[in-house]
């Protein structure tokens, strides 16, 4: 069964929090021993603004950002992140800039990401930041990186609410929460899942929209 829910707070800003619950969860690309509920961080206006502000600190002084590509329903955080970057101080490389916030379309048949003709100019020749919710296996972010590259953009950073990794293909991953916040977090393919081997029942199916108990 799903264990007791607890709340963890961002070490950089205690106004940002996520709910964490132990169990056996089947996600799109992995089995995990925790479900991290990011909905408040992604959908609560006040918390999303704080999240955008913290993530902006990673890029404000050192990396020009033209476009933010949002995955996993992170558009509200993305909008505040763009606002913080564009309104940065006198030393900000993004100050007074105009930053686009876009979401790729998911082709349900081929599982490819795509941008329509009228959105492609926001990617082509631009410095792009990929923003996601959970960065666990990195497969969704990798698809986004490939998509941006295909349309002529350059991914200069990856940001996440929670991440297991600090880089993907040489690109830095910045996050609000990481393995220091959940030290015993594990993620594995269905073939390598230790809980499955031990016969631990699956408690819920989970994705970026939430979870459904079985």
C-alpha cells in the first residue's frame, strides 16, 4: 500500500514544497519507490512564481536564454522563469530580453515531439532552456533536446523541479529538489525493478498528470 505522505521543502526557498509518498509506482519509463507530487509547485501561482525565481538564479548571470521549452505541464513555472530572467538586474545577460515560452506537440502515433511552422522561428537559431517536472530517466528531456536540435535550436540548459541527475549529454541539469532530499529514491526499468522481483504489488500508475491507485 502507499505509505504516509510527507512534505519536503526546497533548500533554496522554503516557500516551495512537494509531497512525497512511498510505494511501488509505475511511471511511463520506470518503476519508482516514491511518487513525488509536483502539482502545487507547477499549478499554484504563488509557488510557481517562487520556483521560477529560484531556477532563474542558475542562468541569470551566465547564460543567454531566448526560449523556454516546457514539458510535463510546467508552463506556469516557465512563464515566471522567463519573467525573472527578462527582468534581471544590471549584470543579467537576459535583462530586457524577450523570452518565448513554448510547449512541443506530442505526435501520439510516432511519439515524436514537433513544433508547427509558426512556432519554429522561436526555436531556430535560439538558445533554448528545457524545463521539465521530474527528471528521472531523462528520456523525455532527451527527446526534447533532439527535437530542439532538429529544428535548429541549441539547448543550453535543462531545468527540473526534481532531478536524479546533474547533466544530460554534457548539458547541466539544474533542479529545485534532488537525491539529497530523497536519498533512498530508486528508479528502474520494469525488467530491473527489485520490487517486482520481490513480488511487491504495484500501488499506482503515475505520470505528469498525477497518479491512479490500482
